[in-house]
């Protein structure tokens, strides 16, 4: 098998990035004016990269499928962003953030990349504050922090439950400034449909104007994909409706390897599915597990009675409740990492203890928190001998001040008041750690083609820690890519404008047009969403929280069958020369179907359990994930060879020079 | 429940447009309003008809993409709610529901319920930012303490999702709530101070250039804003604009 060159610099861990930056090639300011860079996607990674590159002097073209760059799905991130500032004097450091991230990722990420991420994390907070991002502050006017799962320090910066929104609007404002200066040309409502490779280098993209239907050619000296994750392959996820894999998948088909595609994060606390019409799932922030206790009935007959509406959770006495996370993991309790909490919920529901009509929900109960905070508050207010009712009232007020917007969101969706009865939650697809393979420079296996943010695979291993996605997106866009891309572009100062008359553009455009026209000439009868839902079910049942060889093989067969049927029977109304959301969806679902097969193949090949990837055959006697470091300490990078089922596996070995590999334990 | 929908159909910016009637059946209380439209569109596609075009993305009330005028109200009958967060339990069996796009000269219709809100982007481009380049060397984030009250107010203004409900609701199609939210956020923070004067002048100028109307203090925008952006911000913008007009010596 070919060796993948990760281009990790030599030297001690803490010096790698600084030394590397000092010695890479630069492009002088006058030459930057003659170089064009294309950025696809305007979330945290895309907006920050486009703005930073334009500030440096490059000519940037930025693309998003939404009606404005401000709407990219980074906007929906709730909890916060990690940074090793040690403002709380609790012993945090770059090394600790690095170590927590490596361990949280179950030892399947690259040390050098993760250390660099931790190293630039503090700069991100400085940059965002300078832009006017209104982070939460304490009464002294200084920045406040909160704590997240999997760590023992408070390093999470936040802006209520809308941290992603505030950070994205900060990057969007920087981007807007460059648009006004004419250094960024912004293409809203445009979708990238292919990358163009000339003489082995990425030199542009084919895009469709989603309003007019026009197919456009755009040339550039380099292309940066910041197109997000692919959680929507499961149909139901916490992603936005439009989030898709198409840009990444098109790049994959043109030579970019896909790395660890089966590494997906299932978030434990989401609002359960309520019906077959459901279009998306909504997250309830991880922060709720600080105060909420997760339980199911201890007896099967109680669970049955609750499902049938004959009993309510309040009817069950304390001894009839099973706080299963506290039972199984006494030292971490309700705050075990996401992968562990999700699997434990599934285990109870599979055994018949689920508490909603579908049997797929557990309780997240705040009754104890009301009581605890109520007593504290009564003391603070100097109320002597408070009544039960008074304590409850005071406690609810405290919880409201902490999580009010989340409680309100829950009530809007479920019509249940979580102050009166426990929340019902269930795990849902949330994030994808896998993605396009990149080297230390964030360059893919196609020279000149880069990937940043959730679209790449680089930093989170097999499980991402909470509040680290925002950190990575902005690290890549503000502080990594703007440096590393110059090293490559320094060879391009005499190239001149990339002409879109090259036959490679014509060829890529023809492929795009042919595929689009097929959707209108196939005489299909079945709407796109039908296929997407069916794909989602196959993926969720076989490549979700638990995976095994038999099911994965069956899933691959089912997906291949589905793909065939899709191309024969899918129905897209209207035509290609108009605003046509059904056409946009059809193209995305076609790519999801191919990706789904590769995910199952990847999951099948990785015969170990690690992080979010749980192979039922590989578990400890207590049902925990069992890693196989001897045989699987590598990144699986898949090369496209004409059919996803025949993809070729390349391995990048992960060398742990600075961290000792251990079995994770949260007991 | 069974419902009758009266939905605005318009092929493009130059088409006159009309309301068309669509019955929908077996709608569940637990469906979101957009999921109800999904059901209708599924049927339209199967019948070989043109589905309803509408903007939507995150479906959890934060991206600002969804934008329906429902029974004469932006985002429907509930306050503090975007269309994607509105659920069918807010309606009754047998109801007739009127669904229209945002209507404003500065928001031309692209198709059916989809409008072009790029005028909002141009208002931000006129000055809704702090001119700071990316650098690993800006000062430490805690170097300038900001009073909690100011930081909280700036945050409240900054939670605007840019959906345009304020414009659609306003009888003057004014964008002053939107513009003032960004202007206030930056006016309340020390980082915004160096560009304060030009920002106020330029953002207001752009707002006028886009064809948005003026504010006549009716306050409907504040009531219909899904994020509860306060009218106070408009007052602050007026002060900022007045101040800038006096001190500006350019």
C-alpha cells in the first residue's frame, strides 16, 4: 500500500509549529495580488479562511449554498469553544488541552495536529474579542468559563446557548469587510458541483447558480473546501437540512482520499423522533448533564405501563428508578463522554426500558437539581424553614437562569413542560470526525486542494470532545491555513490567471450537466426524500451506534440496491434552468448514497471498537469499547477507484511519540 | 387534522403572482409547520406538479433562513418563534391558513415564498464590523474589561438572526431594527469605538439606498421579532446617527 505523507515536521512537539512557520516559503504582498483562491462554504472555517486570505492580499472567491454566508450551520452550535487560557487558574495548559483531545478521541488522531490546535486556541479567543464577539463576562467585566465533558478544568468560553452564532457572525463580519473592499467576491446560493484538476493540480471548480440554474466555471490557483460534515447521510440528524457531502465527495472522486469515514458522533441528549414525517432532530446541549440525572424504570412492567400511558414518571419511587450512568460509571456519572452515554441509553432501550411510545427514549430529570438549588437559594436569601413548595419554586428559578432557552426550546417542540415532568431524550447523529484526508498543511491528496473544519478528518480521532468543533473550525481558518497555503502558492507567482477555457473545465462541466439532465430524462416517479429516508434507516440500523460484520455486509448490499433504484426511479420536477430545490436535493442524495456504502466498508474493515465506532464483536466483558492498538493504530484513507465498493484502502500509521496509549475508563 | 392552505405562488420577480388553494389531510399535532409543507410538497411531486419553493435550513430557529408570513403575521401566530419552530398544534382541524412571502420592495421575490435578502448583507458590508485583521498578536482577551451589563446588552442585540421578519411586519418596510441591532452591539463595546462615526453614517446610508423605509415607532417589529430584539436599539441607532452627523468632519 502506498505511504501517505503527513508532512509532520520533525522536532519536539511544542516547537513543531513555530519552527515550521519560520521556515516555509512566503508569497510577497505584490505577488499575492495575482493569486486567486476559491473557498467553498462559509461556516466558521470557510468565513475565517476567506476573510484572512483576503486580508493578506489574495483574491478570494467564496461560495455558499444558503442565501447568505451568515446562515452556515456553524451558527447552530450551542455550548461553547475551548481554549487553553487558564483564566480560571485551574492548571490548564496547551499540553492539557492537547492531552484531553487525544484521549477523548480514543487515540486515533495525529499528535502534531492536535498540539497545534491547542497551541492556537488562545489566539482564537483574542481574535474574536477584538472583533466584538460578545462572550459571557462576570461582574468584574472579565471573560467567564464553564466546564464540559471529558475534562477536569473550566476552559470553555461561551455566549449563552448561542456561542456558534456569535462566533460565526464575528467571522461573517470580517468576511463582509473584505467583500466591501472588493477582495472577496461572494457567491450566495451557489453550489459547488465538481473540482477541476489540470496537470495534477486543483485549478478551479464547477458551480451551479441555484437561482438561475446556470452552470459556471471558476478558476483559481488553489481551492479550499470548508463544506462541513456529512451527518445527513443518516437523513435524521442535528445538521441543517441543506448540510451535505457533495463538495467533499466530488473532491474524493477527483483524487482526494476520504479518511475514517465511519467515525461519526452520536450525541446522547437530543429530542427523540416523534413520527415518520420528521425532518430533523434537535440537540439539547451537553451542559444539561451537569444538573440533569438520566434514568429509566428499573422494572420492565413499569416501563411498559409508562409507554402505554398508564403511569407517569412521577409515579415511580426512587428505588424503582435506574440511574444507569451513575450505576455503571460511578466516578464520571452523568458526565461520561458522548459515545459512552449514547451507547448506554441504547442498551437500556434495547432491553425494553424505553419510556416513550416508540420505546426509544430515556429520562433527563432535573427534580434533584430543583431541590438542591432551592435549598441553596433559600439559605442565600435567609429564608428560615422554607416549605417544600418554596424550595421547588426557588430551585426552578435557578435552573431557568442557567438553561432557560433550552427548556423553552424543548417545550416548543414536545409540548411538555420540563419544569413539571422529566425531559425525554435519545441519542442522535450530530458530528462526523471522519472527512477528507489532509496532511499537516491541510492539503488533500490533490495538490492545491485543501480541506478545513469539519470537512477534514484531522483533529478529533474517533470521538470529538464538546466545545472543540468551534475551536477547530476557527483554528484552521484563522491561524493554520493562511500560513500553510502560502508555501504551496509560492510556486504559482508566475502562473498567471487560470483560464477556464482549458479542456479540463469543459470536461468537468459536461459531466455535471449530463448528470443533471439525467434527473429530467429518467421518467422517474419517486420523490428524492423517499430515497434519503430509506438510506438513513439503513445507515442508522447498521452503521449507527452499534455495528457488526453481518449487518454491515447486508447494509452494503442494500445500499447498492438502493443506488440502482435511485437512478432509475427518482423523480425531479421542473427543469434545470430554474430555481429548483428538488434538483439540489437529488444531487446531494446521490452522493450520500455513495458515501454511505464507503462508510459501511470502512466500519467493516476496522475490526476494533474505538470512540464512536463500536463493533459489537469487539467489546470488554462489561460492554465497553475494546481497541486493538496493535493492528489498528492508523488512519484509514480511502481512494476512489470508480465505485465506492471497490475503494482502495491506504493506511497512515499514527505514531504516538509523546502520549502513552491507554484503555479509556470512566468507572 | 385536515386543513386548507392558501399559498402564494409566483414564478419569478416579474411574475404577478396569485394565491392558490391546497387541501392537506392527516396532519399531526407534533409536526412542525415546515414538515406540514414537506408533506404537501411530497404529494405535489408525486402528482407531477411544481412543489412550493420556500427557504429553510437549520430548522431549530437560529439560521434565520425560514421566512413565511402566516395568516398575516411574520412566522405565524406565536411570539418568539421562527416558522420552523412553529408546530401544527397551534392550529385547529378545519382551519384555513394563508401563507405568503415577506413583502418588501428591498426583498424581491425569487420564487413563491423565497425572497432575496442580500440587501441585509450589503448593510453589514457598509460597516457592521470592527476593522481588525487576523493576527496571533491582538491583545489578550481580558486586557479590556467590559462591564457585564454592557456585554449582556451587546449580546442581546447580537442575537438577531437576520431573518427579515421586522421588515416584513413594518408598514414602512423599514430595516431599522435589523440595522440598529448590529450598530448597537458595536456601539456598546469598546472595540467598536474607533469606527463609530463612519459606521453609523454608512450603515444608515446603505439602508436607505436599498429602499427600506423609515421608522415611525409603531413597534410591530419588536413584537414579531422571533428573537425579541428590543426597540431600544432603534433609539440607540438614532442617537448614534445624530451624534455622527454632528461630529463628522469628512
